[in-house]
C-alpha cells in the first residue's frame, strides 16, 4: 500500500497502474479498500483501478472533524497526486455519499458514477439513535459481541464474511484506533443533498441489494428517477448492504456493462 500526503491527510491507497480509463473505488462506513478486492481482480486488466482508505478507516487516520465534502476533496486530491484528470467514481454507501459530492463540486473530474447501496439523503431520527448506540458501544472498549454480529449482518449478511470483518474491527480497536468518533460524526451529521442531484449530469448506475435494510432499495429507485442521466438500477437478489462482496458476479457484470456503454 502507498501513502499520499494530500489535502492535509495521509491517505493510504492502492493503484493497479496502467494508462486505461481510471476507476476510483470508495468504501463504506466501517470498511476499507479491501472490500473491492473482487472488483479490482475483475476490472484491472482493462481499467486502471484505484482504491483508498477514507479518513478514519483502514490505514488512513482521522485527526479532526470532517465532512463528506472534505472526503470528496480527498478523493480529487488523490487523483491529482496520481496525475489523473478524471475518473469514474464507484462508491459503496458512504463511498457513494462522497462520490455524489465530488460530482457536484468537481463536475469536470467525475466522468460517471457507480453507486452501490448509496443515496443522497439522510437517515431518519430513529435510525440515527441506533447508530449512536452502536458508536457508543464501539468506543466503550467492551467486546463488540452482539453489536458486532448485528452490524456485520446488516452490512454483509454472510456468516464467513461477518466473522472475518468482526475480527478486523476488533483488531483495529485493540490497536488503539481512536478516530471512530470523528468518522461517526461525519456519517450522523451529513447534509441532505437530495435537492441537488438533478445538477449531476454524468451517467449514473445504481447497484443495490434487495435485502438491504440500512439503505432500502427504494432510495436507489428514487435517485435514478431524479437524475438526468440515470443508466438504471441493477437489483441484487438476496444481497444486503454490500452486494459487491457477497454477489460479485452480478455486480461485476453490471459494472463492466456500464463502463462499456460510456
């Protein structure tokens, strides 16, 4: 893994290299760049794949309060660091939050959007309260236990992947990572950009798990109806919040078809 000192941050990233069109993969909350292993394996032969750890996750620290607009700035600064003029932004959940903001702030740098289980809106109050409880438990130092199982089930819904990621989360907590509160504040206090998505004119593909309880699939349907260049919604039967990990064949085929149409 390489580190880019950009935008006042130390951003860890991986670049497959090559001169072909670039895709910037941005991960979801609690995840890291490795969640796109299967996409990079499928696409890096034909596309330059860049994936990174966003602030507060993986090996990129968060040292102060930030917003998803700041994360959008990080993403574009990483492209600058790599000498890339523009890229397809592929974001899962919070990776989609920052990718939408990048498309609004830097329309000449984003050639298309791939949104995996993401949305432009915010969570209702009762969901926010649940997240606050999860964050409180996370920062308490107590074993993740049932909370970890519940969160992994919502994101992944696969016993083997659940166990793998719970172990990663516990290892990060044991290592003394103290930036969860910054990252959680970013998620919980994010602004609603629903009224602005009509300004995004680049092609947008939505991919969404039909069993996603964190961001329900109707949010993706509404987004596709609201944007001027929506390229459709790929529904992933049986998938929860991270279909690119649990159902990679369906997701990779949808991404390849979309990229081929650009």
